């Protein structure tokens, strides 16, 4: 399904979702210390899991408040919906996958990235360690749970090609996102396509046996993953708030990386669907390995480079997810992004 068709298909559900989200931009509140704060909403890519710990940590530790922001964090329903809701002005900021942002911009959604924080993709093939899969060639003849049309499934052929293989070497079993773990645990499939910072720790916890990975980034294919975004109109009308939000987010991620257990503890009560405490910690520990590319090592979380953006754009243009690819500036506003 092409991106434009997919967006049209989800529009009715998105309208309901976006209306429920609401937007705080422009409203003021007063902190307990008497400081004037700007209310702002952040919609995640999914229900809260370990990757999102820095946002809750930033609220608990007063980092967003220090930057003059009263932040409300809301669960999402997938990156594509978050991109759409952000572009429609129904949430002030979004946290979403870069492929969804690229596809949205290609379809006319008025959004801009404010900085990608997960710069090494967590995309991976996941399986139980007992399968003795150690390299891509070991996947030949295997059945893998995937979800038709998502970024993982669309980039998997690029991953195979980078490792001397073709689509015919494996069998993809179309599976609902929520059912992929069950498919592997029941033996219906040998593996799944998922994120090392999400499904893997959950599957390991549920099955009680170790999960192993073939990470795309370790076998010739890396691209940008999740980052902060806003609408083009909000960026223009609330430039100062946007800059403060970016600065607070970068500071929260840097602090949370150094205080991982406390960061995860800050998520308590964030959602009824929240994973168990150990899974949250495992998810966040894995997430902290994704914060940089070689070009941004040692720099603040969220610092991007044009070269890394171009590599990502080229990858998804090749995968057919970006029509009429443009320069990085069409997708990313470097002027408000974190500075090194």
C-alpha cells in the first residue's frame, strides 16, 4: 500500500484520535514556585514503553519546567498517526519514526523534524537464541513474522540485498503488530521483524528464554529512527517555545542516560499497558545504544548531520517510501535542533 493511500485509509480514525489529544500551545500555567509556564502536549509514537523514559524523567526532575514548559505526555497509536496529528495541529509536538515523517512530508503533511534522537535504527530480525542464527545467511528458508506496509517490512529487502540475499530466500508471514511475538513463541514463525528496543525484551520476559538479534545497523543498513517533530505552523508561531522544548528534551535524554534506573522508575503509572519494570529497564538500556552515529558521537542527544539525513532519505527513496525525495532541509529544521 502506498503511503498516500495508507494515510487516506487512516484519516477517519486519526480525526477521532487527534480530537481526543488536544493541544496546549498558547496556554499558560503557574508552577508551585510561581513561575509562568507554557503548556505543551507531546504525543508519543505508541503506548509508553522503555524508550520514552527520558520524557517522564524530565517531568519528574523538573527539566521541562526549568525551560518554562508544563508538558503533557500522551500515548500514540503509531508513528504515522502521530505525524498526521502533529501536522494537523492537534498536538504541539510528536515523537515519531523518521520514515513516517519522510512519508508524511512527501504526501504534503506540514511537519518538520526538530532533531532525531535515535540515530541508529533498532530495526532487527529477532528470534530465540536457541535457533542458532548468527548471520543473515542463516535466515535462508526461515519464516519471519512481519506487518505489511510498515517501515520494517519495506526496508527488509534492502537489508537482504546488502547481505547478498533476495526476497525469495525467506518467507514473510503477514502478522498484526500485536501478534508477532505470539507467532514466534508458538513456533508459527522462526523470527519476527521488530525493534531491539521494544519487542525483544518483552518476548524474552514472556518466554523466559534469551532472545537474539540480527540488527540491520550491524549488517550494512543504518538509518534514522525516532525523533521530535512539530508542525510547520507551530514552528513559525511558537519559535521560542519550540527551541526551549528541543533544549529540554536533549537535556532530559542526556540526564536519563546517566541515571537509567531512576529514569525508568519515573514511568510508574504512565499507562495501564506499561511493560514490567525489568522489561522497561532492558528496553531503555538498549535505547541508549541508539543515540548516535559515528558523526555525532560525544555530542548532545538530538544533534544531527546533513550527511546522516541524506543517507536516511536515500534509503527510504530506494525502498519506495519517499516519492520525490528532497534535501534534508525539507524534512529537518537545523536552526532549532540541539547544538553540539
